[in-house]
C-alpha cells in the first residue's frame, strides 16, 4: 500500500489562491510565505521543531489578512481556517494541530514560546520583517534565529558595500 504524503501542496496553494483577498505577490502574500518556509525549514534543521507544523504555518499564517497594515484578528481567523483544511489538504495529528493553531493565532502578538516548534514558526515569520524595512529585534527571536538575523544583517551590509545602496533597495 502506497503511503500518502502529509501535504497536498498543490491543492493547498490552489485553495489559498481562492481564499486570499490581498495581492497574491504583495507584502503578506505567496513570496512572503515562501521566505517564511525557507527560514523555518532552515531553523528546523538546527533544532527539534516539527517540520510539518512549521511548513504548514508558513503557508497559512497570513492567509486571512484583510489588509497589509493593522489586522489584529488575522491570526485567529487563519488558525480557525487551518482547522477546516486538516484532512482535506494535509494530515496532522491532534498535537500537531494544537501547535499549528497556537502558532498561527499568536504569531503577531510579539511573544516568545518555550516550545521549539511554535518559536520556530514565529522566528521564521519575524526573520522576514526585513521585507518591510524592519530589522528583527533579537529580544523576540530565539538565540538560533537571532544568530541567523545577525548573519543576514552582515550579508546585507557587505552587499551595500559591494553594490551601493540603490541596488540593495531593489533586492530588499
């Protein structure tokens, strides 16, 4: 018997395209989700976080935003929406769903969490604050993510020296 993967990525993306009301390629759209996924999976390789939860978080955490500015209920709405997608586009157990729900619902509250999976989700999102011109504050990152943020900051600084500020603005 062939084992089904935990995630129907194409189906989930198609469902999110139909659900997401903001610009697909905008500040909180698919490119942001892809970067959060990349950061999250990088962090998973360095800590004991649940890769499945982190990957799902990356796709779902901003999917219910109504605007790119202040939208305090988007996390809770996205967490509720994620509950309806379990067993349709992905399969996670109850514990994973609880972690995913909590991570999505609280991702923009500026908190830290002792659970490595939840903190990895939040770190991955916060590491992409640079897209908004905001440098991630190490006080709101795990030590591991703060180290990555410092490396990224050094890389951007080196790039500025090599290519000048106008070119860097186009990259960020």
